[in-house]
C-alpha cells in the first residue's frame, strides 16, 4: 500500500510508464523540502510568484478563484499525490489560489529539479504529461457538471468522482472515504448555494444514497448514485 512518503510516485505510476527506479527518483525529489500547514489557510494566492511545484502528500487542497464581491468558486480538489501549481514551469505568477481544506503536508520541488528529471528520463516526462492530461479531463467534466447537470446530480457526481479518485490511490475504505468538505464547500464546487446543497443532501439521505457524518462520506448504493449523477469514470483514465 502507498504511504505518505511515496504517494506522489504511486499516483504518477498509474500511467503505466514508470519503473521502480523512476518512482524512487520522484520520491527522493518529493521528500527533500516538506512542510506542514494548518487547515483553512492559503498555500498560494492569485498573483503570487510561481517558483516551485507543490505536491500534496497528505490532506486536501482546493484550487479556487475569489471574486471581487467575495464569492468563491472551487475549481478543483487536490488530493494526496496531486501536483499543485504545476504551471510554475511556464508562468511567473499564479492566476488562481490554493487553499487547504484540512491540515496538509506538502512537498515543494524546484523547477530546476523537475527539469533535470525530465531531461534525464523520458518516462517521467511522459508520466507528467499524462497527469496533466487527466487534470484537464477532470476540469472539462467539472465544467459540464456545473453547466448542464441538475443540482442533485451535480452533488452526486462530485461524490462519485471523489470516491473514484481516492479509490484508485488505495485511499478509500470500500464505499467510504474521508470527506472534509462543508456544505458551503460543496456549494462552491458545484455552483449552488448552501441552502440548495442542504436540500439536495436531505433528498440523497432520504433515499439512502449518501451518509455524511464526522467527515466521512459513505455511499450505500453507489450504482444508483452513479446513475443519478450520470457518472462515467472513463475520463479519469484510472
């Protein structure tokens, strides 16, 4: 089973390109500069200089945009093994923010160290681009989710996707996963008000499709929930 120390390489290795030696090189890079940050704080803010790639080793991070009127849109959930601010390779400043949803342990990898890995190993380069392709695929699905699904289906899709993403990293417990999002967070990820989220959650609970308590999400009937969500995991390329 993957551990905090090798969660980065485990996630990238799902592409099928990497050797054991490649994974060791990635984990060595990811464990050189490790930090911890408390829950509900910013890792980076829009406009900050993007000088390192951050890798989530433990905990959850939200990528988000903060509007001038105070409203926030969560753009993505970054889970253990995911890279944050990968655009540090090509841009000078962040065009979105990163905020922790839980206490987070993360690694910082310098641009120069990543470039050295890429130059010396084409398999690692291919794995990086595979991961970026999956990230873009998830972003397209989030756009479709907010733009076309009805409210209950949006939330159901978020639950199904998050479970699938954690399950392929060996971080699910059967039909249960850790789930630290509040109803406000769920609303910001799905384009719904907290009141609307509450109503949808009551409906999902009444139909015995979802149990959410003590920061744990349980899906008693995942097949039916996937049908409601119109969830097809093919876009995750897991």
